[in-house]
C-alpha cells in the first residue's frame, strides 16, 4: 500500500471517530465505548493535526527544491483563505440555526453560551477567529499553522530544522508554565473596556498544539528531502524504541482504565491532573501521543515483517484498515468533511435536546447514519468541477494526497 494512501486512510479514521466522539447524546451512547480514546489520552484531533503537518511538509518541501517558492506561498495563502471561507460558512450555519430556531438556548447554550449573552460581540469575534463554538477548533488553528508554514519550510529547507524544533518546544513549554496567561488577560481587559463581555475562546491552545503540527511538518520535510531513514527508525530489527513506545502506551492505558474504574488513589489523581490538560496539550497528552504514534508507525511500516506473530497480525490489520476505501475517500477531502461534520453534530445535538432522549437503538442508528453521510461532502468536493463545467468536458481526475493538501 502506498504511503500517501495510508495518510488519507488515517485522516479518514480520525474523522469517523471525531463524529462518534462529538455526539454526546442524553444518556450514554454504548457505541462510543468502542473507542481508542477509552484506552488512553490520544484522541483524533492530535492525529488529524499531525498528519496535516506531515502532508504539508511532504508536498511543499518538494516545491522549494524545484525553486517554486513563490508558487508555494501563493498556494498556501490561497489554502488558508479557502479554509477561512469554510470556517465562516460553518459559523454562519450554526449562528443562523441559533437565531432562527425558537428557544434554541437549551439546545446549544452549553456549547456556545457566550453567543447567547453577547450575540453581536461574540459573532464578530467568531468571524475574526477570536472565539470558537465547541467543535470548531481545528479549522481556525489550522489556518494559523498554514500562514506560518512558508517561513517554517524555508528555514527547514536551509537546514535550520533544529531551530524550528527548538522554537516549537519552547512555545509548548511557555504554555505549560502559563506564560501566555498575562497576555490573554491584557487582551481581554483592553478590548473589554470598549466591548464589555469580550472573551477569547478556543478549546485548543494553538501555541501548545503547534508542537504536533510542527513535528509532522519536520518529518514530512525530512522524508521529501530523503533525510528520513525509514529502515533505521522503523525496521523489524529496531525494537528498542518499540519497547519504549509500548511501555508508554501501557502506562497511560493503566491510568485511563484506573480512572474509569475508580482505582486511582486521590493523591495520585491530584498529581496526575497537573499534567493532564488536553486544551493545552500537557505532558500526559504529549508523551502518550509520541508513544502511540511511533507504535502505529512501526506496525504499519515493519509489522508485517516482524518476527512476532502478534506484530505481524497487527501490522496486517492496520494496513488493511487504513486502506479501506471509505476512509481513504473521506480522508482525501478531510477539511471539507470536517466542516460538514460540525454542522451535523449541532443539528443532531439540537434534535436530541428538543425531542430526545432517544433509545439506544435510535442513537446508534443516528450515529451510524451520520458517519456514513461523511461521504457526501467528500463526493461533492470530488465532483464539483463536473457540476460547474458547462461545456460537457470531463472533469479533471481528483489528485491524490501525494499531490498536496489541496484535497484536505
């Protein structure tokens, strides 16, 4: 299986579980228990951001090598603008539903309560990407990362990858130490003096989460430059890092299951919670993601040739899973699918609040139907050129992930 198809399959997998995880129906959804996030502290957003960084590094580093730096800048900025349009469309859809549907606050107030308190100010902040309703975080932060990518890729191409990695780690560490908090307070107080009620809101702190994107960017660029020695890092004979990654995964799995079943003592729980902040991608999430990411990568690349029958079976299973056509198809159009899924989630949450609670069977059917519908925006995006062609000419064939993130 081609490496680029695996990347699409991974993105598709993350999108499926984003839809599953973002549907908190009244009462427990049993289907949501079949979920890798139940076994640790790695959710789909980390993988989605990481894979996006890998693809950008792969594609645009090649453009720099060909001397197409100006074209790279234009493509990236055009992509950032396109994503802003998607974000605005999704925001408009959510806000219009909130305004047009009578008594909508009980339906969605929990997910965007500021919108109901100061609607005009919050609406303006949302369109300026300073405020994000729940589930909207990835699009705005991805726009920020895209805008920063041309400069980062230039530095990497000139050999300054250590400085890029060091700067990324430093930014992440600043957030963990709270050095960004005074700046947030100053901005909110300054703007709030002229616009009472103003708040900066985003579940994911982009200054912390950038470490996932930048790591992916560096790895993608290294592979495009031929500097990533796959046999050295992901060989069936290289098991030292594999053992470390398995140890990390098992450690955080034990904590996760311990918390789920009430087995972690309060003293340990208090200490653990200091490093367990998902919004700021704290140390628990960073280490668990690093361990699981290496383990999955090793199984995909080397698992089928490993001496262990368990590793061979796992490698075969993962390669088949991420080659599943449904996953690779929606993964090729991942950002269009992501934008669509946000609207669907708000609609279903509104239905659940207005006419629910639903039976377990109904919730399961609604969830499966919502997941299956992810193919709709992917199909529309893949065929939009044919719809707009008035001359009866054949539309160009869709590009693969290898041709760049214009298919995200």
